[in-house]
């Protein structure tokens, strides 16, 4: 299979096993404890390994979006990951940016509501020689305005990455977290963002419309995982189109799509746009 050409911009990196991490082709180490059943993928301590490019599934397109945005950047690369989990895409962005001489520094913001996932985000930065204190890693949820929110308490954080402020708690328990509007999140950056990666489990339909004008003025490219219903997915897509964003990849949720890389099943919807205001 021929991979998307953006992958050729980046070199495959040799990794050394730790016994508790697996590695992607950029050399990013991910602790296998973050997901149940990943333990079998841990690279033996001391073993040398160079990963191939990612397998083609629905997350392959996150990779394309991310690497395209990194490749297009120069000077300072700025990115937010909303609904970050352990922030895999922020750390991949940092490693990809490190390979490009045109990028001199990076600004990263991660937002995650679950306390365990948030602690893993900081650990993931440290495991990859990134000081979490140098970036804005926020414990909270993306919301239409600044507010306190009820978020489901997760009994099995290594299995449950689908919780949201709109979801019923499986445990019947909730914790209170801070809600951060996109307006506040964007203010943490010193300039326009190269990429916003959004996977906030249904809250996208409330948070994004409230901030669309600001997003259009400050964000060069944006990816949104969509949830809840095809109708809401289509409405959000139309909102981006109405505000002049250029659609690059649009895939409906719960669909099987014949892509140029093969047949792919999308469980969540996938929206990726670039902003013509920043295309020279």
C-alpha cells in the first residue's frame, strides 16, 4: 500500500525498549498501561525497534491532518488538543516538529477532564523528555463558557475514553471540573494556532458554534471528531462551510468509506478543515 505522501517528510526513528512502552515511527513512547490489553505491545527492555508508519484505520487520518499542519508551520508551531486523554497528538506533534528546521519552538495546550487521564498526560510528556510545566496542560472540560461542570467518574480509565459532560456516568458518580471556553483556551497562545485537534464526545456541538468567529480569526486548521448523531455531524460540517472553512477530509460517523488507502470504518465522524485566511 502507498502511504499518504506527507509521511515521507518525516524520518522513521529507532527506539530502545523499556519493557513498559510501545513506540511509533517518530519515536514517541506510550506507556502500555494507558489502554487495557496493550501490555503485549510493550517493547522488551533494551531491544531496538523502528516502527512502520501507522496502520490504516480511522486514526490514520488524524495522523495525516497532524503531519500536514506540522509540515506547513514555521517559526513557532502552536497546537491545542481538546479532550486530550494522555495527549498522544500533542507529543507526536512535538516530535514531528523537532525534525523540521523551519520550526524553532512549540506552544502546546492540552485539555482533559478525567483526573487519571490528566495525570497520564503529564506522565506522557515526561516519558518523552517534555517538561509539562513548560506547556498549558489543563484539568477540565471544553465548555461554551467558563463554568463548573459535572463529569462522570471513571472506574476503568484504561477502558473508558468516551466520557463527556453530556454522558451518564456508568458508575453513577460524578466529579466537578472546570469548564474552559474556547475563547479562554485560544488566549493561552502568543499567535495563531497551526492545528486544533478536538475529540470532546458531543460537547463540540455546544462549544464550537459559540466560538466560531474567534476560531476563524485565530486557527489555521481544525480537526473535529463528531459524536451523537449523523444529523449533528452534518450540521457542524455546514457551520464550518458557512464560515468559509475549506473542507479537506469529511467522513460521517458509523460509516464504512472506500478511501484511497483502502476501506476504513469510522466509528466517530471526522471533520478536517483548513482556514483560507491563512493560505497564501
